[in-house]
C-alpha cells in the first residue's frame, strides 16, 4: 500500500507540479496505513503540525529522518491547540523551540487571522473560519499583535541559522511504522489543562518509541527512518559518517523484530564498509498513549512482509554480527555504555547528565551552528550545562531576540573539542556558533576590572493604564465586482476602553479591584528612576522584569524602545537609553483574550461546527474531547522589577 501511494499518487502529482513550476509540500501519510517515512521521497517539503504532535519531540523525529536523508525542507504548521485565545505567545514559542530541536525550520503559523465573514456566522472578536477549536487566531484581534514584529523577527533569525550548512545528527534509528500515531494525546485526561504539553512525554523524561532517555540526557541526537531508505544509491558510509552530505549519522541502531530483506542486504554492505551498527533486543515501544505497546523480543529476526526470507535474513544478520564494528545487546539500558565503548560520543555532548536540554547541530565549512534549548519551561529552576562540542574553535552566542553577537568567554579547548558553559532559564533557547580554527587558542580574558557598583534599585510604585478589549461597532462590507452579484460581509471593531490605576504594586489584573477577572487587553506600566551621573557613566544596567505570565512585553526608556524582550529571560539591557537624573521607564505587557471571552460565555458556545456556534444555547456534552475547560488567567506584570547595575571597564 505504501508503494502504491508513492508510485501512483505522490510521484505523479509531484511530476505534474514540477512541470508547471510548482513544488509539493505535504503532511505525508500519518494517520493512514502507510509507512511514515518512505513517502518523503516524492515530496519537496515534509510538513508536520503542532496539534496532532502535541509538542512531543518523539513525533517530530519520525519525519526528521526522511527530511534529512532526502534533503527535504522540514516544516510544521504551528498554532492549532484546541485552546484558542487562552495561551500567550510563550506557549507557542515552546512548541516552535521543540520543533527547532527536532530539525524543523521553518515553522508556519497556522491560524485564521481574517476578522470578516457572513453576518450569520460572525461575531466579535472575529469570524471563526476554521471552527473555534482548531487553530489560534494570529492577527489583529489578539492583544499581543502589537508585539508580533518582535516575535517573528526572533523566529526568523533562528530559522536562518537552522538552515545553514548540513545537519549533523549522531544516531539513526531504523523504525517501521505503518499506522503512525498522529493523535498523540487524544484519549488522555487534562488535554485542555496543558498537562501533556507541559508535564508529559519528554518533559517527564519519558520516551515513546526509544524509551532509554540516557542517550538524550547525555546529548545524543537521533532520527527515526524506515530501513528501506537505506537502499537509495546515495546512502553511503564515507568519511566516518552515513550520508555525509546529509545528516552524517555516526552509527545506526536496530531494535524492531521486522527488517526487510532487501534493506538488510544494504545494511550489511554499510557495515562491511565500517559503519558502526548496534542491535538492541528487548525494546518496548508505545504505539498509542492509551497503553498500546509492543515489545520486540529480538532485533531483526524476521522479514517485514510475506516474502518468506526469514532464514536468508538470519544468515545476513549473523554475518553482520561477526563484524568488529557491530554489537548486540540484550537490554536497552546498555545502549549508552555500549556506544561509548564503540567510540560513538555526541558531537555536542553534555559533560554531566542533563534531563532539561535539547540540541540541534548544523555545520558548514566555516563552523558549527548549535541550537540549545532548556525545554522544561514550566519549572522554576534554571539549568547550567557544560557542552563539549566536536572541533576546535571560538564560540560565539547569537542572540536571536536582539540580533546581537557576543563572544563566550568561559570556554576551553581540549583533545580536539571545545568545552563551553551555558546558564539557561526555563524555556530559554540560544544559538551558539563555533568558528572553526586550525589550532587551540587561549580564551581572551574579557572579565571587567574590579570596582564597586551601586546597589540594585527596585521600582515599587507604578502608574498602570490597561486597554480593556471588548466588542465594538459592527461594520458591513459590500462588494460588487460587476458580475451581477453583490456580497456582504461583516466584522466587529474592538472597543479599547482605558482603565487607569495610579500608584499600584505589581499584582495580576484579576486581583486589582479597578480591573478584575473579566478584562483582557494591553497594560502600560510607568515608573520613574533617578540615577546618579556615576551610575549612568560608569555602569551598564539591566532591567530585570518579574513575570509577564507567558505573554509578550516591550520596554521603553525615556520614550525610546529598548530592544526585544525574551519572555523566558525577562531581562533587557537598557544602558544606552539611561541619562543622569530622572528616567521614565514604561513596560508594555499584552494578555490573551481568554478572560474577556470567558466572561462573555464564548467557550460554552464553542463547538465543532458553525451551527453550534450560532446557537446561543449550544453546549457540548461533558465527555466531548473538545469540551474546553477555560479558567481565569493571570495577566500583567507581576513580581519585582529591578534596575541591576553591572561592571564595565573602570573609568579613567
């Protein structure tokens, strides 16, 4: 069936599109009885989506393999979550970072932005063109729209870096899946309470297909792909890598019982050429989260079809296992130790076990591009990690929020590798560029001179103005294109009433009496700070925000914007904008529309089709998987906001 799908549907469609100057990007075969990775051969772009993969890196890895081997653009539709208007852009950023760690670039924002529609099916905040449950509404109806330029600039910088050179993945894991699970969290409890996004799967340090997390926790990266892809002529073992112009795998792992005979022949050739190969017995993989799993008692003991070549397969496997570069182990937990014995170590290794970090490495002639992600974004503790990156070079940190590049001073070069230390907040990501050099060099001492700096200053009194977003005027759009047909659409403007709260401390809006739990919109916080001439002239200053509760923010100092705010770090350097004397600091914080829509009864009316949306009394049954459980969210700037001086060079 997979062959029929590829040969009679995908290939003819791709050839026809090419003949008219178009390419084919497709979500290939998941949710269908076709093998998940082989159809990547006959598309020009392999696409996934955030809804059905539920931000689980294991799912993305199954399509990363064919995208790397077939040199296909790997993209993902991002935005569908069944929780529209509820979650700030931090939530979607974490999904995008997870995709980046798996090799996705670019991500495609998937939503319905248009606010106009037919009168019968349109109400504030805008027309629900894809039902009210299936995709976030990225556009001007969202309060965070004022910060979209900052956010998408950050995403575009990451995507630019993650498309440089060639991917470098440590391990390829052969895996057949003829009915790939594209509904990763359906049938589980607490979906609408973000449990699977925040606390399940790899964020609970649990694997799905390859369950031994010791590999990931030490820095190994890996893809899944079907053994049949090995049969392609371009798949070769050269220069110590499998497919060096592609992912450059250092070794292959085989754990499933079934292995196609023709693929086994090619696997034998690769092993004879020197490719490290590891057979792992007794591996259990989860096929459906509801508890459906299968234990492979022994790797590669039968063919994958009715070709009746099990005995011939056994002879080939025996020949492979006799080679010095091929090993067999009886337990999955022995994999890490065995790979180390075989000399297979991660290209970006962790010196100590770290269950909070993912990486994605690419390389060109000039250097390496390393994406590093602290994926435990709901936790409170930051992570310190020491990375040992293959190759000698000078490391630079590329700030994709600000666009600035800075050298990393804390590194050393040792035995052909470069070690560097990183401190990452929960949910924070960064790009490291390792500039290749031919010999080891001593790091430059960039530590500042020792001299006293003033004490940090906490800003306590704030003047707050909140734009309260709600339904505004109804507007009609009449159109006649001269064809005898007149159409009419409507949309609703957004009313933005301003609520002034003078001299407030930093509490959630729902706890401030003048605002309350029904308000959504944009908040503007203003405070003044008087700084000495010595402070401004001799010190740099970081503005440390408390929390924006997962929503976007922008900082203005004396009327000028101070760069972009990474809402996982909530620190921004404002040194260049400060002046001696009084300084005015304004912090602009967005919210979602959740609280306003909850107060208006929107979530009770949200159903599976427009007929239910139009029915004022429509309400889904309690056991419906789309019965979204909305609750009041905390908005605004909370915690402490502090001016933190830091040492610069001692003034003359």
